C-alpha cells in the first residue's frame, strides 16, 4: 500500500497528466453548485465540494445508454439484426467520489454481475474504472453512512482514498488499479505520518455524524409481516411518486429498455427507470400489481431495507449518503421509514 | 473473453403463422434460427420463456409453447395486446426478428420425474403446459412419468388453443385429457362444459406425495382452483404455478417484476404455492 | 404564518369530530427543519400533528384529485384557485370539501434558506415580516421579502378565493408593478438566444417528473410522456425529448396554472421551469384577460371560445 | 414555439376555405419561400444516439 501526499497547488497538473491515459469523471463546480459528471479534456475534478446531487452511478450505469443498433432497411445486409455498439476501452476513473458512493458501486455489482448473467454494459464500465475517493471531513447533517456499513472514510471499495489535510491531499493507493492511477498522475509519495493523519481525520469525521439508522430487527422479521404492517399508507401519503429519490440514489439500479427509430435506423437503449412510476410494473392488460401510489413507495423501501437484505444477506441497499432525504420534494425520509420498520412489532 | 451478451437476441425468421382462435387475437408463430448453430444454444426446458425481440418495437416475454422434443423450430403463441404484440401480429412469414433466451426457470422436471402429473390450465396460459404435455408424452419420455391428467378450459371452443392436437391427445390412453369450455351451443361438442375449477374438482387424481399439480391460468381461475386442490389434500409444495409480471430484461436485473425479493423473470416464473405464500402477491 | 397552526388544528378537530369530513389534508412538521410534509389527519388525535408555516411548499390540491370521501383541505390563495379549477374540471365536488383557507404571506425559498444556513437547520420561524433560521449553533434573522419563493413575489391572490373558514384574518394583496419581468426579459432575446437560454435552463433535468407529479393540474391518467401507443416522446435523457416534455407540459397547463410554484419547489435540480408556465399565464392574461381559477363559473381561458378572441396569429 | 426559440417564420397559421385554392397556393408559396430563407431547421431536431454517447 502506497501513501500519497499531493500539494493542492499540484492537483490540476496531476489531473492534466492523468487525462493522457484516463477518461475522468468527477465533481465540477457549476452555477448551481457541484455536479458529478464526465469531464471534458482539460477539466479538473474539483475536490473542494461538499456534495454532488448526482452520484457516481452515472459512470457505471448511465442514465441513457445505447445497447444495440440496427437497420430496418430490407435492402441492407443484416437488416433487423441487432449489432453491438462500439465501446471506448480507454481506462476511466471516477475522481473525488465519496467513499460510501464507492460502496454503492459494489451494491450495483451484486445486481449486474451475478453467477448466472453478467450485464456486459455494467461489467465493461466497472472493470475499466478506477475509483479515486475523496474522504469527507464534514459529512452533511443527513449523512448516515456509518450506520450502513460504510462511512466518510471507508476504504473498502475504493482504489485510492484521498483526504483534505489543509494545504495538501493525503491518502493511500489501496489496490493495484489505484497504484497505476497514482503513477499515471505522478502523485508524490507521502511519509509515514499520512496514516496517522488519515486515522485522525476519520475519527473526527465519523464523530460528526449524528444521524443513524438501525435495521437489526428488520432482519429478523418476515417479509410478509413487514409488508402487511399498518404504517405504509401513512408513511407514503405525501409521496408524489416522482423519480427524484431513485435517480439521486447511488444504489437504485432499475432500468427500462426502449427502441428508438429514425427513418430506417434504430437503436435499442436502456434508460434509468423508477419504481415510483405508474408505468413501471403495469401489465399490458392494465392490471398493475402496485396500482396505488403508496404501494409503489412501499415496494421501494421494502426493496432497499428488506428484500435486498434477505436476498444478499449483506446489509441494506443504502449507503446512507442522504441524497434522497435532502432532495425529496415532500420530505419523505428513509431514516424515519427505516426506524418505523425496525420498531414495528407484528401482532402475532 | 466475455460471456455472450445476454441482451443480444438470436436472429430468427418467421416460418409459419397459425391463427389459433376465432377472434384472431391469438396467433402461433413458428420461428427458425437464421444461424442453425443457435438452436443448440437455445436449449430449453418446458416452462421457460423467451423475449420475442422486434427491432424498432421492443421485446415481450412469452412462454415457449413448443417442446424440447420438437426440433428445427421454436413456437410461441401470442395474444395481441400491447405495442409489440400488435406489431408482431401484423408481421409476415419470412420476416426477420430476434429471440432472446431461454429465460427463467422451468417446471421442476428433476422432481417431477417418476411422479403423477395433474395439469390445470386456462385460457392462453396453456402454452407452456402444451410444451410440457408434448414433452412428457414423447415416446422417449412417457415412461418417466406416472399418470398424466390434464384439465384445460377456455371460454368457448373457438378460444381453445391447438384444437387439432387436443382432439388427437383426447384419443390417446396414456394421457387423460379433460377439455372444457365455459359454454357452447355446438351440439357436437365432445368434451366438458363448465369452469376449470369445477372440472378439476371432478377429475383430479387423488393427492399423494407422488402427485404434483401444475396450475397456470388467469388470476380468477387460479383463485378458484386453489381451494379445490386444498380440499383434495394437495400440499402447497406439491402445487406448482407459473406467474406473469411486467418484465423488461428477463435476466433479473431491471427490477420491475419482483414479488417480494423474488424476481419473476429469473427466480421464476415457476414457483410452488408454498413459496408464493411467503411473499407479497404483487402479480 | 406560524400563527395559523393552532387555528388549523382547532378547525380540523372540529370538522373531524362533527363528521363534516372524513380526513383533513394539511401539513405536518418534516424531519428537516426547513421542510413540512403533506399529511392526512384521520382523527382528532392526528389533527394535533397539523402545522402551517413558510415551508409548506406543496400544493395540497394535488392530493384530493378523484377522492371520493369528504375532505378537509388547507389551501393558500394560489392553491384555492387550483381547487376552483379542480371543481370546474370535475376532479372533486365542492360538497365534498371543507376548505380551510390560509391568507398567505408567502413561502420561504428552500434554496435561499439553505444558502443562509451555517449548518443543519433545525427550525424556520416566520412572523410574516422576519424569517428566523435556527440551527446547530447559529440563528439568523432575515427579512421575509429577501427569502420569498420567486412565485410569491408576483402573487396576485394571497387570500383564498374559495373557503369555508379562514385560519386567520385576510392579508393585504401585493401591489406588483412588473409582474412578468422575467418573461419579458426572455421575449426580448433573439430566437437563437432564447433557444440557448432554454437549452441551458434544462441541461440538468433528469426527467424525474417531480414538477409534473407535484402539479395538481397534471392529473391525466397516463401522461403523454408515458404513453407507448403512440409514443410521443423518447424516454432517454436526450435534450430534445427533455425540452419536448417541459414544453408540452406547459401547454397542457396553459390557462389553468396559478403559479403556485410547487413544480419549482419540487425540482431536485433547481430548474426554473416556471418560465414556460408563466409565459402561458402572461398570454392568457394579456390576450384573453383571464386569470386561472378565480371564479367557480368561469372556465379556463383555453377551454372556451369567444367571438372576439384575438386571432392576429392567423395570417 | 417562438418563445422557446424557433424562428417566427417557421410557423404559419392561415384561414383558408376549401374553395380558396388560389389563396392556398399563394400561402404555400409564401411559407416555402420564408422557410427557404431560414434554411434547414436545427432546433427541436433530435440528435440521434448511435454509439457510446459519452
């Protein structure tokens, strides 16, 4: 494991250098605050940010992605046969992501890279991607990542972790991928004090997180008990079933597949979908197993906090980033819902 | 080397189109693979489904109606309902499209071998049941199963699928076909009249550890068949059902078809009633 | 506006206990200090949770569409106008409603509050003149006019146009000199400038449809963007599809929009999509002299034909 | 349409009776001329995704 220390004044230079061999995504300051997106050549990921509304999800699972192209022109060879679209194999790096967002990528991986099937679109992006984390010294008040098996300094899912230590960024290359990236960027090697400083910052940061959730009792309840609990209609009353929480969520993975045609040329693409939408699970007959708005809200929370928990036996499908809490237009708060679920006592 | 892209359909050509019902809303499509080697890759078992993939329109999950014992083609019977199925109904023999699969699990043949099979089906959900019967009565397989009883019903004789085949199987003595319609004014109607659950009640083989029921049909039929099977003493792990939900990916990734933690497309579509009892009935 | 809370509780308990209504739809305190959550009280006990303050940014008329029961509902001036439109459009019957009117002095802009805060906001107090933001180790007072939601600055009807009871005395209506300054600004631009302006405006839209779903006017059983036969709009993040969505939604709301601001308040990306709807309001006011939802017997501007309707666009 | 930035001359409304063939032809000609001056439309034309879009 290699220690890293880089002066803030050298950061832009390092990023310029690394862009010769990597495509970067990262936080960029725009008019309304920081956004997380693919960077253009010469753009520097700005690590001096507090939060990005969108997460690293976009890098491994873009909101819209073309899967195949085809021709409907019967005079052409291979008409009506789907062709895979080319993919730029240049290594990519997501620079400056929060450590808990990296954990979200691992959660996505559980869905997209299973024993039975590998989603090639996710897989090629995932394998190609170096995750360069930026630890969070001042977690937001809605951050509850430490109760979700991760935290503002969690190293477990990153290739490199960096932290703000005043004049410089200090950190570690945690994996081989990370070391390669550090070398390509020419990060200066840090001294032995780095480890201690990281530990100190970590303790401070984690200490600032006051927001917590527990799901210890959810684990022990049956799916049906929770599903039939009486609080769902009330908990979901305010929900307007927009897609805000699902799109902002770094772990929500649902997608839709659509064909689009112009003239005789067509593509099959996939787009983020949201379980909040009426068209998400409606049958062609018009029958919808989750017809009522509150049933869809229940499904979302049950998925994140119970179905996932039972299916993978590895915690909840939430990294505690708090994006859904701060972005929800009606203030539906996953922390409160989780508490409600955990406190529930089935009457049996 | 990456595994094959599970979203990429095998190119197929429509080889034959048969209009199945008097209202013309159900058609059977027989597909042949453009690349003959794909047929082997598409090895399937009765109860599985596939995505019929029409470039420019989209995909629809449909149960496979042909039997693994039938070679050289794959058959699907499709109800004209939405955007893709309506387009499919307008397509012609010779047209090229895609077939993606086989997907999902199958009726648990590993367990069902050596057992008595009681099949209860209604309406156009009969397709994978047809595949199952065809497979079981194949000379190579018939000895692997005990008795085979089939109750299959539709609203009218004109709504029954694969009518010629039903007549033919009705004459066989190694399978007990109990065909029924809700009603008919045809004086020559040779089979039952009445709803599927009623007929099932009359003809069901006795419940035993060695008898499994496979139930597939519209929600109403399932709702009223279950008490009949309960009354007859069928245990819930001996009642096997195939579910439908809205699907897109078919490989357990896009999310929408879940019933509780189970994904109908990948963990199903076949479940025992015992499994279904433990999960929200969001189908 | 905090003073309305007690009166709303009192009225709600009364109408619930007397059986005048089955439920009361109002707000309860949110988990965040700067948010209030739409809430439905079904009993006198639950009515104790009701609050009203400058964080009540959603339009509750959105929650009564097609309800069959008897509903008490808390409405501001703008919301009450949506209620009128709802009644005209048969989305709810007047007889089903017990309307608790709130004479409104405006909502606080969420983003403005967050920008002022020096940490977690624990409460936002409003005495109609001053907003006090309290939080973890800080307290800030600002003039309410400085943090008003932008739609509240050009509000033409702060007092409800229809109600059974008011939660407080009526307030003076605003005198607005330049109601459509923002729209005028855009209209002055060249065609290309306008095109770029809106491209930029919508560049961050993720099509989460929070604006549509927060809108009481958007009650179509299947929205045109969700329709698959025929499919009017692509479903990707393509910029033309995004623009088509916002643009057509504004058309659908033309003549009916009361500028309640719920769409912008709901947007997680702070997109100012009211430029579109406000253009339609401006046109309806200037061309047809019509304000949405002011009277129960006056249908929306684009829902009626008059012989003297302006037609200079026909050449 | 004008408000979002489409050029004014691309959109045209006329009131033409089925008996006014000459007027119809005239209007059509006028519109065609105006649009020719503007050239091909680039706004509200969907850029079509063909490959890896990033």
